């Protein structure tokens, strides 16, 4: 049996999660200091991939990165094509997982007692130091939970990936795509093996997440966090 | 002047509108909850932006709406002590104090921390986390952290409110020690009259966003400038007043004529006397016809361990009426001398204890 879909899925999800973590944190930190209808619109755009059908996300990405798309043209000029390549799986998974990271990290940062942030400011700390040394360490448990959720979502990504990255065995064929094509080719047994692997990984991740959240909850209670 | 403040800021149901100059040394800001005290501190610290006005600290402009200057909180060098202390829960006491000393060389930082630990009596607790400290220790750690940046002014928001009664006197002693050593403007917000008096050298009374009184605390307590300040500084007996042609004062709510020393020279509208200034002349003495001596009846009373509050009426009580004119406070030893005497008792409102207020 060809195990490449497992490695492709893991590599894609890990990369997508890393990107989401950095971009998601930056976005929520940036968003925290803003209010008004403009900011609400930004929120809407950030969260949109969560509710749109993955095919819509995939199609929009295809328009953006395609041969005639604005980003596609730019990339062709430097000799890179995204569509139907491994980076395409990462891009699709990142866009789809991003809202989860954004929502959970925002919630985690908002839970930090604002007096602690203000105290740090009166002590002369720059906004970056306030974020790195006060907000982030205190919001970290929630952010880690978001990261796990993100990874699980990236692992399960199918629709947008298929549209942007296609199904190239050994290059863009992730587990969900392998399942789809196995079923289509009447290879029930192969589909079942991949299903079992996917369910197994997700279950382990989600159990770990709940165990972690619970342990953190007890820890914070002991610490007397607000 | 070290700290000059002149700001306006709209709040939910009134506007904060204050203008004053604070000297070096502690200034108590007294006011009821929701009078705008905390907002005032937050504006000075740079955590809130006033609608308009000007804030200057040692000639350095921190905020000026006309010149469009608004120094960020991190650049103000003002120590703010939060009501809930706001210690960083993930940092030890030493790390909390070190937070503001980021830019110092490590050797200097250690020296400064050691000195602060000593002056706030936190020795031995350096490596503890805030959760492992008592309320009083957390308070001192927060104080040390605020003082670490060598602030040009110190702001304290209800520093004793979150503490149990038995800890208060201990923390109050620490604050007095700190104020004795830290001779820069220190604004201390409280709604506790006695705390305000004990800790502040000067007093500012804030009422619905406005300054009702500002000056030497002794003077404000001895002679409140208006009825509002009298009430806020704990005066329980205030009556509307009208001057008579013969120089006496008619107390309209108490229905009696009083002789009083009028210092202001303005036509008085209110007259007041503090509960513990009301005197009960010795019944065996012959001074029955002393000045401002009236017969009175006890309506009800309320006891604390050492003192008793008597609610007195100038007219004989009839039926179930619990209306009273005066509230007097006496030590129990004194109360024992006249508690069993037949009523009416005699009460004296000594002229030197009465104060007149123009509004």
C-alpha cells in the first residue's frame, strides 16, 4: 500500500498550522486595538472561510492563484506555479483553518485581565513587550487549544484542496482525497484503512485537546487567574 | 507645581470636570462610589483620554488637547496601583518588580529590586508567585513594582478596599512609611473618610465629577465649605438655616434658635454639627441655661463595641414616630452616666462646634 497520502497530509497540516499560528496571532493582536464597522468587516472576512462551502473557497483561490489570477501572474513571473502543486494543499488548508485560529486566539487574548495589560503599559513596556510578555503567556493555553483545532481542521480539508491542488498521487494526494478516489474506484478496503487512520488521528488530537483544556482549567484555578 | 491637572471627560451620566494642582506628598481624593475618582486616575496615568484639557507633570506636558499632545501611558513615568493589584500571575514577586526595569543593566536591576524588597518588607518572598501571597503582601508587591520605575507621581486606586479589616492597619502603616520616603505627588483615591484623613496631607473631595472641596484636610473637616462636603466628610447633622436679626441662626429642620460663630460673613444657608461634637452637659451641674442647650428625647440608638449612636428628637416622641433631629455619638463610659436619667435629657450644641455653610 502506498503510504504517501499520510505523509503529505501530515506535512501539509503541520505547515498550514504553523502559518496559521503566526498569521492568526498577528491578526488577532492587530484587531484587538481596533473598533468600529471597518473592524467588524475585517472580522467577517477573516471568519468567512469557516462558513463558505470549501468549493467556493477553492474556486476563489483558483481565481487568485490561477494562470490569469493576480497572484498567479505575479508568481509565473518568478517562475513558480501554485496550482496543482504541494504548496497549493498548504494554501487551501491554511485558508480553511485560519478562522479557527483567529477565533480561538482572539477569545484567549480577550480573556486576559485588561488591568494586567494596562499595568504593563504604565510600567513603560512597549506594545510588543506587553503582547509577548504579558498577553501571550497568559493566553497561551487557549492559543494552544486553537492550534490543535487548526491542525485537525487542516488534516480534514478536502474540497478547497481538490480544486486548487487536484489529485496528484505522491504530490497533492492527501488522506481525504485518497479516500474519495478509493471509493470512486471501488477500492472499499483502501478507503476503510484511510478512514480508520483519519478517525484515529483526529480522535487522538481532540482527546488531547480536551485533556489539555481540562488540565489547564484546574491549573489556572490553582494559580488563581482571573 | 509638580502635577497640574485640568481635564474634562464625559462619563455615563455626568462629566468629569476638574482642575487642580497637586504638591509633593500624599493627596487623598475622597468621593462616593461612581464620583469619577478612578476615571481621574486613569486619565492621569494615560489609560483614558480626556475629552479636553491639560495634564503636566514637573513642567512636562503629558496631555494637551489644544496642542494635540497625548503621551502614551508607557512614556508618562507615573506609577499606578490598581485596586486588584494587577500583579502578573505568571511571574514571581521579583519578576513582577523587575518588569519595569527592563532597560537597566542586570547588576543595577538586582540592586534596585533588593532595595525595594527591603523597603516593602517582602524579604524571603522574592521567588513566590502572587497566588502564594496574602492580600497585604500582594499589595506591597504591587507597590514595590510601581515604585521600581522611580515614577514622578504615584496614583493609588482604593489601596485598602480589597483587604480584610485586620490587614488594613498593617498596609496603612506601609503606605505611611512609603509616603514619608516618597516625596512626590501621590494621589490616593478612597471612599473611606478615615483612610482619606489618615493617609492624605491634603484632601480633595470629588462629587459627581466636580471638585467639591480641595485644601488642607484639617480645615475641610473643621469647616466644610458646603453642605455636600459636610455630608461626604461624614457629617450626620445638617439643617437648613436662616439668620435672625439679633445675630442668632434659626435652624429650620431642627426648629430651634442657635448662636454660632460665623466665619465666612456670607449669609448661611445650612448649619451643621458632627455627631461626636454633640455634648451632654453634666446633669448635676448648674449650667442649665448654657448656650444652645435644649431638652431632647431618645428615639432610638445603635451600638458599636465602644461607642453608641443616639438618635435624638427635640420634641417628646408621640406614638410610633421614629423621626429624629440629631444624631449624637458618645463613648459608652459617658453614656452610662446619663442613660438611666429621666427624659428629657439636655443636649448642647456648642457654638464653636457648629459650622455655617453658604450653600
